[in-house]
C-alpha cells in the first residue's frame, strides 16, 4: 500500500487541472512492466480480434454465396429467412465463405415464433452486406420474437469438460500457472480458468461488506463466477504459460479448486456492412426500462456465443430493443457501429468472455444502455465511443472484473442493471480513463451503496482523468487521479497495445 500511496495524486471534486498531465498510474504501469512486477492497472491490450495484433482480414478474395441465388430476393415484400439460411448452409458445407447480401431490403421473422432464428454453427462464415447507408443492405425484422436473437452464431455443441486442476497460487497479471496433470493440455489450446466459491468471494471483496440478499454469492454452490478464457503458449512439466495475462488472482482458500476446462468455439466469423432494422418503431408505446418483456426483448438483432477471433463492424442498428449480445466471446472486435432510431433496451452487451473490444461506436441515446458487460466477463474494453447525455452503460451484475471504459464522450453510470441476488455489479479493476461524463443534473456516486437497490456496487473503481459538464463527486472510489482534465495517454488501450507490441512508451518526453 505504501507504493500505491506514493503514486496516487487525488484532485478534489470541483477543482480543475489546467494543463494536461501524464497520469501517475500510467507511469506506474510502465515502471512495473519494465521491472517485471504487478502494476496497479491491468493490461487491457489483450482485447479484440487476435488480441489486436493483426487487422481484420480482407475477405474480397473469398468464395461468395449470394443470398439471391438461394431465394432471398430484396425489395419483393417476401420473407427471406429460408433463403438466407440456405446460403449460410451452403457456405458451411464449403468450410467457410462470404454470405453476400446485394443492395436492397430483406425481410425476416414472418411470425412471432420464439424458436426460429437464422443460425451460424460453423467457423469462417462472414455475413456481408453492400453497405449500411443509403443504397446498401437493410435487413428488417417484421414481427417481434421475445428473447430470440434473429442472427445467432454458436457452435452446434460446446465442450466445457474438466481437463485438470490448478495446484499453486498465481498473481494477477501474471502468465504462469501450475497444474496437477498437464497430459490433456497442449500449446495453442484454449482453456477456461474456472472457479466459484463463497470463501474466495469473501476474500476477494474484503473488507467491503456483502449484503445477505446477494444470495448467489453464498452457500455450497455460491460465489462470484470466474471463467477466464486463455490460450496456452508453453508447457514445462506441470507449469503452463498463457499467452494472455490473468486478470484474477489465483488464491487457494477452500476445497473448491481452480480448474481448467475445455473451451471450443467458432472462429473467424464476421458481420459487416449491414443496416439492421425492426418493427419496434411501430409498437404503440415508447420505451420504458423493464416495463415488460416486449419493451426489453421483443426485437433482438444479433447474438454470438462461444466465438473467437471474430468481429462485427460497419453496421447500423436502427429501432431495436437489443442490438448485439455476446456470451463467452474471446478476442472479439465490435467496431464502428451506430445505434439510432426509437429508443430500446441494450446496445452491445458482453458476458462471461475475455478480451471483447468495443471501439469507435456511436450510441446516440438510442438504447437505454450504451455498451455493457456482466456475469464474469474479464478484460472487456470499451474505447473511443460516444454516448448520449444521461445514457448509462450497463454493468449487469454477476461480478465482471477488469473492465476498461476508455476515452468515452458522454454518458453516465447510475441505475446499473441486473437482479439483486446477482450483485455486486462489478468486481475490482473497473477503470474509467478519460471518461467525459454528460448529465442533465449534478451526480453523487457511492460505489459501494448498501441501501439503494438499483444503484451501483462496484469494488474500488479506478478513475483517471474523469471530466464532467456538471458537478460530480464520489464515495468509495478506489483511486481518483487528476479529476477535471484530460490525461496522457488519451487512450489507455492504445497506449498499452503500442507498448506491448513495440516497447514504445506513448508518453515518452511528456511531463
């Protein structure tokens, strides 16, 4: 704690920092990385397609499966679900390909069935339109289908069998673990580091109090959900090195072990250059948060579960209750999306996975929630996005951890979601870096609120360069550095990525 105290520079609420400064926590990060010690900040750079180490591929030379050749004809007022599904199945039989949508409007969802979807269940399938603007491709959901994402990527079968048990403790942000038996492991293999126990949960959150009504934390099967996804890089006897760092500390406190489980996924899937729209716009009520299932879940565009090295980019989502839902995603990029139209529930939501990158998206107040996370997700990065005034991001309980909101313009973080038995909303290492808060009223945030049901329980968040257009003050923040002014580096994610890939300190020479 002495080292922490020496680097923390706290600015009182209401004061201003006139000159832009290098954040002390950034200097701590660089120093710790060079010394091989644990920095205060997680390394958030392990996010996005192939951990942002390579660009999303050029698919222009890949085999195309034109949906018109399979019966999906635009602008004919006929439903196109079967034709689209047939084109996807043809691409899957080819072991991959581009399912191409020529310009025009395609209709889906001819009825209100909650069991019908357009499914992708094989790797290397890309849904590509002719652009999300005028003269491009529009896919329109005509009828509501409650709790049913209309385009859904998921393997036919998922495999989470136990492979081995971890036998030694390991530090947060380290790469090596030791296991009981490495015979079922190999380099290049993806695994889930899994643990759930009340004992670990109490240790992790201590000294913060836990409310009895947070019932999912307690009992024989209770505890925060730790499900970090990792790729094995190296094996030395019983020692295993991951390519991506632990964002959780391995602490052996009970008879419940930390296990390694199998993780299988679709790979190299994508969605791009499409305008998704729906008939939510004609429903004769304006959106009210959690009024009923129709308001929250009647029109849901896109779901991806157990996908790796995949992406959604250059799309527009207009008039939706929910735009993009990700579960157990690993190294997924969500780039350059725009949300607009009649207000709905959720825009982009990432659960359980590791390293989901949401970048350069425009939320425009079109959903109640801007980008969000929940239920054990780790290493989620939301960067260089803009939200509407008083549009809140969603931390949907279930104790996600090591989440970065980075260089965000607009938005707030009150009235977070999730059922109360699943609180706290967030574990440790929620970082707000150069967050530019925009609200109609002054705000007071108590980050460990034991009284109000729909507020926020975030364990000791880190705020650096927090700015606001109205007075905002905090209670129970972990670290609050240089409040009132933009700090260097402008984007923590970009600076960490640059340092990891090149060794260059983005703030070298800046005081």
